[in-house]
C-alpha cells in the first residue's frame, strides 16, 4: 500500500472515530429530551386532571405554558433526532469506504438493469453487473442519479466536455466533508422513483380544472360566508345555518371530486422526497464552488427570475402538498372542506405553482441527481490518489499510456503495461498463449478509456487520448430466442462495427479472438481480411488472437499493423506468466500442455 493510499484509509478511520464521538453526544441529548418530553406530557395530564379547582385564568395559563413547553421540546427533540440520523448515515458512509478500499463491494447495487449486450462496449468491458465498474464506483442510492451515472459511463462525450468533467470530479474529490454531507442528505429518506415521476408527469399535464371567474369567486366568497355564519351561530343563529353551509361546500367539493382525486394521486406521497431535494438544493446553494459547471448549476438554483431560490420554490410546493394531504384525515377533511373548500383551494395553489415553475422543477431534480452521480466519481478519485487524470490529444486517432492496469484489480496484484496506438487505421495485433493476459489487457485499456470519458482519473501513470466511439467484440453469446448461433451473432457484431466506420468518425476498437466459431482455415482467412479492412478505415485499436500466422500482416501492412505479445514460460510442466506486453509475435504456446494436464492424451 502506497503512502497516499494509507492517508486515505487513515482519514476514513479518523472520521469514524470523530463521528462516533459526536453521535454518542447527540444520542445522549435525544434520550434526555425524550425523558423531558414524557415528564412534561405526564405533568400536563396530571395538572389538567387534579387542579380544576384553580381559577380559570390560572388554570388556562399554566396549561398553556405546559402545552407550549411540551410542543417546543418535541420540536427540539425532532431536530436532534434528525441530526443524529444524519451523523449515523455519515458514519455508515465512512465505514463503507473502508470496505471499498479493500475491494469488498459485492454488497453494493450493481446496475444489472443497465446491462445491454447490444451496447457497443458496456457488456464486454464489465461496466454493469456483478463485479462491474459501476458497482465499484456507484455511491448513489436512488434510481434517478444511478441512471445519470449509467449514462455517463455509457455515452461518449466530446472533447470540450471531458475537461469540464475533470474539473468537477477534482473539486468533489478534494472536498470530502461537503461530498459526504451531500451524499448523506440523499440517504435520509426512502424515495420511490415512481413518486417523482408521477409528480413530473403532473407538471406536464394541463390542470384538470379551469379556474374561471365563477370558481375563483367561490374560493373567496364561500370561506367568508362560512366564517361569518360560524361566528353568528355562536351568538344567535340556529346551528342549522352552519350545517347548511357545510353541506353546500361539501356538495361543491363532490362535484369536482374526480379532478381533485386525480391531482392528489399524481402529487401524493412525495412530500418527504421533496424535503430531501429541498435540503440538498439548499446545501448546493450555500456551497463555494470553483468549477464552472457546478457554479452554473448553483446559479440556476439561485436565479429563478425574481421568484426566490429553487429551494424556496420547492418548499412552497411541499407546503401546499402538506395542506392537500389533510384530506386523508376524515374529520379534518370534513371540517376544512365544509368551511373553506379546502381541496379546491389547494388545487388552485398547485395550478399557480405549476404555471410559475413548470419549466424549472424537472431541471432542478436533474441537476441534483447529476451532482450526486459526479459525487460518486469524486469519491472514486479520492480513493485512488495514485491514479492519473488523462490529457487530451489534439489528434483524432490517439491513445498512449504508461504503466496502465485494470482499476478493478487490487493494487498488490496489478501488472502494468505501456503502449501507444496512434494513427488512422493503426492496429496493435496482440498474440499470446491461453491465460497469458490478452483479454485482461484489452479490458484494462477499454475500461480506462471509459473512466477517462467520465472525467475521472485512470489507473496509469500517464494517459493521453482522444475521445472516440468505442466498439468491442469480446464476449459474444448465442440466442435461442432469436435462433442465432454464436458465430452468426459475432458476424453481426463485426458488421455493426464496419457500418459504424462508414460514418467517417474515429472508432476505437477492441477485438478478442474474432471468428472463433468457425474452422481454423476460414477463421484465419476471415480475420486477415477483416484486419485489412480495418486498416483502411477510420478504426484504430487492438486485436487479440491465438493465430500466430496473422503476424505477417505487420510486413504486409507496414505502418498499420504492429505485433505485440504476451509470453508464458513452461518450467517442469508448470506455467509462469509475467503478464507483460512485449514487441513481436508470441513464441511460446501452452494449449497442448494444458490439455495434457487435464487428462487428454496427446501423441
């Protein structure tokens, strides 16, 4: 373990120690306030029961004081309880990071739902699924930000975007405390993505009610009539008058019940989630960002055309939805709707909020989820101080790296390699024995290029590249459902690469043992023809193969094909692999010896 890696580990340990200390103090306060709340409640009940002989002035005054104190202690108790919960989440985050440093991440969400065997590279490079790059990097806990991270890993950015991403990742990497607090705020609720999606869908739909002059007049006049009749009923009007007013307003609510119910279905059960977004947006609004993109997001939150910040606007929506949820309580529903046309009042407030913020809410949600996705990349960058931020090449067909290895292999087991592939149609032809490291090397090159595209550092000492489309053919599967054999599935994959190359844009390719589903003669002929075709196209990249005869292409296509290999040493019927890339065609094969060891008799 390097000194830099040890410093990262020590920081997490020191934060765990500090958080445990703070948490113990908060827990003591929460317990003390719980007892105080109980004592005040019991005191209030005893006082109300035993001291009715006091004068009404004294009786009501003391009762009011006890009640106010009780409610105040409840509020303070909830505040400390929330702080305690937040600290516990922070504690969990730091403990989890120690597990990630040990490459113990099998418990994490693996993004299996994002797997797509038809994607140009994610399936071959293990970007999603068990033991994947996504599973190792992802720190999001909700589906929306997880999908943002999946998109970042799956799509190729342009050259202008990569430096912006690097700036964001580096800033989030440096600010450990801010990043962890932001992550913790996202773990304090159990958000259901469907709730937010329903809310966003409601935002795009027209209001189910058109509040014309008649309806607006009712919303003003009926509550005034109700209050007036209620006051007069206390003094001299018969109770039947207020009952008549209540029944009239409940009848009005009944007329519009379908529109009311639909709106409540679309906007219900999201108040807790909105509160989470309010806290996180407010946290971003107060941050001191340096990177341009994060500052732009912050400014978008703060500048909402004079209507108040994004957190204030969403807080207004949350407040209205809280009012709207009063309809779920039967007695309150009857009282508020019978006296104030409450549901229609809420519907009108929601309509006004929608008209003012229709174009903002979805973007605010997206921006927060975007930051959470990049916070995951910031954590990854912080956990690997020995990794390097790539530099961008001016050339369109370029990849150079030194001491590159696979980021998902533990540092003590990594074997690094250095190579350059540069120029239109240039192909590195990599030969080698079974288990010598060809496939791992191809995946290491590919997965580091994916990391580079996200703006994260890569597992190398130097890395210069040009963002290009990435296409791979390494792990082809047959399909019983579509009646497709492995060989035909591979042909379709190879054809899709050729079709992509016809677009006239650079494509970085990684091919592992192509045409392996046919006989050796046709395989050699087809592989040779395919590599020649690649050398004449907009491709550049690496092709791994067992076919040593393909090595002649370096002579046949000078300056286009370059031979490299992984060797194996056979000593006393055992194999020794160094996993180091060497110039030239492979000279040692091990398949026969492996078959003998498996009990296959070979003459």
